[in-house]
C-alpha cells in the first residue's frame, strides 16, 4: 500500500489555509474566467509553477473548480504549462489540436 503524505507534509497546513483564505478574499473571482470575460466565483487557489511550497503571491491564482480541473486535465494529456483555454468550442468540438478527440490527430 502506498504511503500518502499528510496534508501538512504536502504544504497544505495551517499556514497554507491562511494564505489561501487571504488570496480568495483579495481575488474572489476566477482569474482564468475573468481573462475570458466570464464571471465565476473562485473556489481554489492554484500554484502556477506547481510547487506547493512556493506561496509567493505572484505564483498563486484564484480559480473556479472547472478551470482548475481544465488546467490539470491538460497535464494529463501532456500539455504541462499550456495556457488554459476552453476545451470545447461553441460548436461542441475540441479546441485543442492535441485533444484525443480532435480531428487533427
């Protein structure tokens, strides 16, 4: 059975909860949605560089659940660090040429 590190060991202890609360109070809307002209309430604080110990304000981004999942889904498809964008266009087809269902594959 794999050992799972405790929340504090992964960088998400009391200090993180305080930082997260402050970030969401300062930026309560999803920053990725806002860049697309969409208003959505943020639920999570994301580490842009994926280092959960780098809590520099420049490294943190308030995101809604959908944008956070979209970002990590991109990683699962091999697009680490790719700019976040909607996965599906208004026509219902994938917008990313690297998406497994894309006609470009």
